[in-house]
């Protein structure tokens, strides 16, 4: 089995690094996080009286 040349290893490494960066950037910019104020979030609490 022939060994890979150092240049091929370097190109393979760079290819995977670019893939990782592209994937990370895409995930960062595709997901749209809506900014919600804490005042607008209301917890709906309902008290329950259990009658046994």
C-alpha cells in the first residue's frame, strides 16, 4: 500500500478544516434567534384546588 505524500495530507487536512468552518458558519447564520424580552414572557400559573 503506497503512502500518501505530505502535500496530499496537507490538502486533505485543509479540505476538512474548510468543511468544518463552512458548516459552522452556515449553522450560525441560518438559525434565526428571535430576541424576546423577559417582560413579554409570562408564566401561566393556575392554582389547582384538589378536592378529594
